[in-house]
């Protein structure tokens, strides 16, 4: 890309940062120069690991003149405010999904960065994954005729990973609609060309001890006539990684013999306070080591996805894309990756270094969240919802 360096500050040293960290430390154009977190143990470890400045507040981080861009990985309900602060200080922004919890906040974030003349990337989502991008390129090539249908299915243990109380409260951004649906929606929007026309959905909240949505099924129609079905369950029974060659979401091998590991670990917590402590232990500075696997790995994945064109079905996999044509099946292989989530960081660096609008910008993130809000509203009202400002906040 270039030999330029983007000096990055991190707002929020929690689980999202832990997942992004392996890519951050290996990317040739990224340097971690500052971090902010209310937890002193996280700040101490960040300063020790990176020789970086540390701050207790996001305001102080954004005031640091040595920071070019801020990675906003704070809890969902703070994204809008922290993006506003970063933009006001002239910092470019990478903000975790979900972008924000209301349409109004999403629009305000897009307006704030535009007014400040800085760039914002919404990610990570799995629409950045190279196999999804490769499938999109195959569709756009026209080799297989127009896209007609997308089928996307993912079964995980999401709801039974350690959670803070607010992560089980939909009004505070908890549950699978805010945390997992943006991946699904981003992927199908990329493949279908972006514009979702209508949403019809059902959601499931089936465990009274974890009273938020743990499952959804949604039918999306698009302006070009294609449609997509999205099915997600985070109830920790079937694991769709079985259909992905036992490659985990991270792109690393997964042990199928560790069935029910999430439920077993959670059962040992015994109380809300103990679960919160278990959650903290998995955050940066809490004792759990981040992913330090070096060398090539397969690409990340988000369950089974089949894009049906007029003359072929395309199935992204961790190593490439299967093409099921009229007369033959083939595999369009991709090289392994040296670092996870490189595509996200490349998009941020390219936007900053060359002043080019990123694909996953504020308008993109807003459109994705409007579909997610429509999923919630459709399930609540039992009718089709058109994503957009008229759909309102959930």
C-alpha cells in the first residue's frame, strides 16, 4: 500500500479489541500509540505491551495530538458520543459494529465525520472477509447470470458466552440482532448490491435467564429483485462450523470434541456477579491471552452462505469459493492470510492515506442498521417493514 504509518488510539480495551488485536499488531501500516479504558489493569498492560500513552477517558485519548485515528471499541451505547468526540478532534474513526442503537445516532455519526472532514469505517463485519468479497466479484462479473437468491445460516453458542447484564438487555444493545445480525446483513447487502427494499422477520427469546433475542429468521428483498433469507441461532446446540470443515469463525481450526464448552463454563459461574467476573477475565488485562497464532491461517467465516445466480450457486468457504455450475463444480481458491482482519485495517488506511471514501462508511453502516432495526420491528409487529428513516427506531 505505502510505507506510511497510521498512529492508532484505541477507545475501549475489551473483548472487541482482543479480537482485533492480532491484526493490529501485525499490520505493517498500523502503530498502536494510545489506549483508553476505565480499568487500570487494562491501561497498565497496554502501556507495558506497546510503550503507548494511556488514558482513563476517551476525551483525553482524542485530545492526544500523536493520534491520527481512533478505534472505537467501547460498549454499543457509547459509540455515537465517542465518534462525535473523535471527529471533533479531527481524528479518523474505525467503529465496531453495531454502529449505534438508533437510526438518529447512526445519522448523527455520519454527519459528524462528514462535517469534520474525516473518514469513518464501520467494522469489523464479515462482509470484509475475502471469500465474501470474492463471491461478490464473481456475481458482478456476470459470468453466472444475475443474482436471484441468498441463503445464509449460522448456529453458534453466542448467547451462552459470558455476558455483562446489559448484554442481555435488548434496549441497551444486547442480543443477537445488534451483535450478530449486522454481519449477516452486511454480507447479503454486499452480494446483492446494497439496497434492501423490505424485511419480514421473526425473533426468538427462549431462555428466561437470558432475556434477549437469541435467534432470528428474516426475509429480505432487494431493489434488483433478488431476495435473501437469514437464519441465526445462538442457543449453543447445533454448531454450523460443522458445515465449514470445523474451521471456527476466526479462521482457525476448531475441536469438535469441545461440544457444549460454552454452556459448561457458564454453568460454573452461578450468579450474575460471577458471570460478569468471568466476562472481565476474558477482556484485555483480565488474564486471558489474546490470539497469538502466527503464520498463515484460513479466512474468517460466518456460517453457511449460498448465493444463487441464474447459472450457478456460489458458496464461500474459509479457503475460497465453491462454484456449482450447470455442468460442473469447481473451487476458486484463495491464498491463506497472514493476519486476521487485514481487510478492515486496509480499508481504514487506504481512506486516510489517499483520502478516498471507504465502502463501509457511515452511510453503509446506517443502511445496515436500518435493516437490523426493521428485523426487530417486523418481529414485534408481525408485518413487512421497509428499512429506512420511515421505519423509525426499534
